[in-house]
C-alpha cells in the first residue's frame, strides 16, 4: 500500500525483493513492519524479533495487537533501541490461531441464525 522507492532514499542501501517472506526471514535478524500488515503474523510464526511501527495518530490495527512479545515503536529512537538490543523472542508455544476441529462456534452461529 505504501511502496518504498530507492530514489527517495539515495543514501540508504536498499534491496527490493519479491521473494517469499519465508525466504526473506531466513536471511533476517529482525523484522520491521507497519502495524497494518498481515506479514507481521508470518514474522511472528518465524520466531524472528518483530518490531512494528505505530504512527501515533491512529488506532493500533495490528493483527498481533493483543499478542505479548511484540515491540511497538513510534519514533526512530525506538527503532534504534530495538536494533541495538535485539529483542528476545518468546520460547512459549505460539497460539495465535484458534483451531477447533469440531467447529463448535460455527455450529452454534449457524444453528442460532437459521
């Protein structure tokens, strides 16, 4: 939604890639995302330290907004601090998706509304 153009940042070494996120995560030490991308969920599952930028003028609409262990920043100093300290990744089991093979909630929803 907001592409980065190398011409806008000529002094910064930028590599633009169309590789799969899983491949990019293998080459990454930390993942930096906006707070509106679902790519953050992929980063979370890759167990990479994740830093998400909040613009401070709008709600946190991150798909991970209620998940512990996400590092949110609002300014460049916060990003610098995260990069210098490399946040730890939780070794806890990841339980982001609620998977119920019986589909109880769907059955209730469908039977109550038919």
